[in-house]
């Protein structure tokens, strides 16, 4: 079982010292990641993809407040009204809908407008306290390729509250000759309930390797044999009836809170 330091014992802004304006220079220094201590020097902090979620609303130049290509997983659908900011946090709300509504549940999603390829991604988040998932992942789908990396899928369902679900998927990649799906999934046992406090989750994605991080420790590593497609970042909540089960009405509304997203991008990561 992975043992970590609760993020509540880490200052919420411990790495924001580097974000303060440097005296007399008129520019901000980048923060330091809690994860890898020695990122490749050519990996630079990306101010365009990173977001501290400090404003009163989602920054439209960075994010969609939904997924333009997907309405959500039945029996739920994404609802833009369920995306909000609360006290410096991004909040994705999940709610039950009245009987007779087109969807039984409304969940929420945000999707980065700009894709990326290779770098280190780090977020500080607290999962919702229900069976509805709280997820951070990357994906892209076109006629030739459909790949995905799941930094985490978390659930507040009683049997899942101390499990980090990680995955890397290739649904198809015709240029590389991959037509059959490849699903490399791995659950990680944690020593904390994912819905009770904030923790820091990260993904180091290089041309050679994938590494998953929790509270500054590597919890999984995988050779990168297939994940070379530029991908869009996603935060979302979904209903997985066959996996996490349906949420109890008493557990809704559920609140998935994200403190920040910080991205260090590799050269050529815009390709």
C-alpha cells in the first residue's frame, strides 16, 4: 500500500513562491513540481496550459466548459452549469435529476483547447464523496488514432475510496499498425480516502516512459511504446454503473474540487 503525506500537511501554496513577481524584473519565476525533483532542463513551465483557478470563472481561452465531442457517459451527461469556481478552487458538481428527466445524473467536464505532447502534469485535487468518478486524463481521437492516458480515476464509493486507478489506452493507431485495443490498467492501493482531503497527483510523460506520481512519490512506471499523439487534458466526472455502481441519492450532490493544474512541457510539445 502506498503511504503518503496528506496534502493538508503541505502548504496549499508551498510552491507558489516561484510565482511571485520577482523584484524589478517584471516577470514571474516558475513554481517547482512536488513530483520529479529533476525535470529535464529543457522542460519549461507552460503558463498557457497551467491554471491556478483563482479567477471567478473558467478562463475560456484555455478551456471548454464541456467536451465538444462527447455529451458524457449514460446514464449521465455533462452540464456546463455544474462547472464553477469556489474560493480559488475549480469545482465539478454531480447532481441527481428529477424523475422523467432525459438523464438520471448531471456531471461536469472541462477540456483544454490546446493539445500537448510530453511533459510533466501536476494537480492538487479532492475527489467527490460519491460513486461518481473524479478523473484527470488526456485523450485525442481522429480517423487515424485514438489514444488516452488516465492520470487518475477516483471514486468515493465505499469499496473504492482508497484506490487510485491508472491506465494507458490505445483504441486504434493505424499509422503504427495498431488496430486492436490495448488497455494497460493498474489500480494502486492508497493509505488515505481520496474524498476526504486534497492530494497531489502527477504524470511524467516522455517519449521513453510514463510515470504516475502521488504526493511526490512514483507509484507506477511504464515504457512509452505507444503514446506519442498530442492529447487534450480533461478533468471530468462520470457515472460507471458497471464499475463503481450508481451513486446513492444521499451522496449527491458530489463535489470534485481541483486546486491547480501545473504543466511543464517538453520541447516540441505543441506538435
